[in-house]
C-alpha cells in the first residue's frame, strides 16, 4: 500500500507588525455575547477620533508638524490625542477633568503632553465649564495653539469610517441595532452614517446618564457619581439627535451592575459606559429576538476599579432590572428610563441643534476657534 505523504502543517496567518502603537490599539476585539449580539471592546475607542481628526487636519494644512494642539477631556480622548500627536509630531496640551487618575496623567506626561487638571468637584457642569473656560483663556494667551474641539468639530467623525468598514466586513447583515454611549456624539455618528450609506438599516440606541443636557435629563443629579464620557452638562455640537432611534438613561449604580454582569457572564472587564450599554442591549435583545446587535465598549474597567467594581457584592443582578418606559421627557425618572426618540431633531426647547442654537458644526469652518 502506497504511503500517503503527510500534509505539511498549515501556516499561521501572518501577524501584522504595526508602525505605531495606535494601529495596534485602535481596532476593537469583537466578542460574541449571545446568538445575535456582538461586543466591540476597545482599549480606547477615541484613538479612531483623534487619529482621523489629526490626520485630516494635517492633510488640509490646518495643522503643521510641531504645532501645539489643545483640548479638554475627561479621560480616554486625552490619551488618544496624546498618542496621535506622538505619532504625527505634534505637541499636545490637555485640560483634564477632575476624573483623570494618576495612571492616566502619568501616561500623558511621559508621552510628552502637558496636563492641567481641574480641582476636585462632584459637579459635572462645573468641571466642564471650568475646562472650556481654561481652554479659551489659553487660546487668548497663546495664539499659536490649535483647539481640537472634540465636542463640536465634525472632523472627529472621520476616523470612525474605518470602524464602520470593519463592522460591515465582520457583520454582513442588512439590519443592525447599534447600542452605545452618546458622549460627544462622534463615535455613534461616525459609525452609523457610513453604515446607513452602505444600505444597512441601522437602529441607533444611545446611552445617557442622569444630569446630562444632551437628551434633557439635566434636572436630575446622580447622588453617587456621574459617568464620565456618556453625557454632558453643556451642549455638544457633534451630537446629532436625529440619528437616534431610542435613548436609555441609567444611573451610576445600574451602569456598574451592567459592567459587573458583563465581567461575571463573559469575563470582559470594561468601563461603566460599556456596562450601561450591556444592560440596555440585554433588555433590547429580549424585546427584539432574532435582531442583530452591536454593543460599543469604549474602554477597559481599570479606572473604575475602586469606585465601582470594588462594590460588586452590593449590586443587584442586572438580569432582574427593568427600565421605566416613557413617551415624554416630563416622565423621565431615575434609576433607569427608556424612550423611543424616533430620530427627532431636538427635544423640547432650543436644543443644541435647534434653529435657536445656530448652525451645525458642518455649517461652520471646521476647527475655527
């Protein structure tokens, strides 16, 4: 009997060697949480925003190598911007939120960024207003600075088109529900707009904390904490309200329960905005069986270890939690509410995109200060 030659072992797929760390950390890990639910877990989501914005502004000639850029940040954008500046030879100045911890601050400083941190405060509005006021003061004193305006300049959408390409390749579906924190508005808009342009019917579910003006919960205060990065105490021009189909508002305790549940159920250690998104997506998926869901996880859970994860024994089981379903913002109530937003342009009164609030970022000269 003729011996069959042994088949040579399959060659492993080549592992890319990245020219810069930003290429390694910008793309998420896609993790299946259920039959139709996938988590896009990032180390730091805003690398896409910072890289896309910096690259675009350099290509336009708006920025030149060696120039100093400045912006305000509550955390992950600061690191992303410092990394983008490290890559492209720019200087970086960060006006940091009181929530920025020592680990992050040291990374920023070693990367070459200069950091000014706001004094301790439990008031999100005061923290953000102080930061913006300080940025404006710096611009008056140092006219060569360039304000990145992550909250208002639509150039921050640009980098997320690459994320949209990745999602389209990994999840070749015609209908998709995206669940993610609203924050500055750039990540959800930057992902959803290209997908809708491709013909994907995308339903967008946004997450907000109580205390945020973005979707009208500013009359509330979370007695325990404000979830950094999900909402805002000041209007953000990059938020396009008419992109959102549904909005969930969660308090700190519910977001933490979601984050702990995600770690317990799937061994994924992620931040509180991911926890809020996981909580909302689990409830949404139960109501829409068979639909495909993408949950956006912007960062890891490390900066919440002491404030949130250390309290895991006292938290409720997220599977037992349900939101208060409302049809009007007047009925909004903690700890968790949900409303069909139905892609309305703005809420009651002059919202950030109402005619009274002036033109959108795209209608102004991008990057102007």
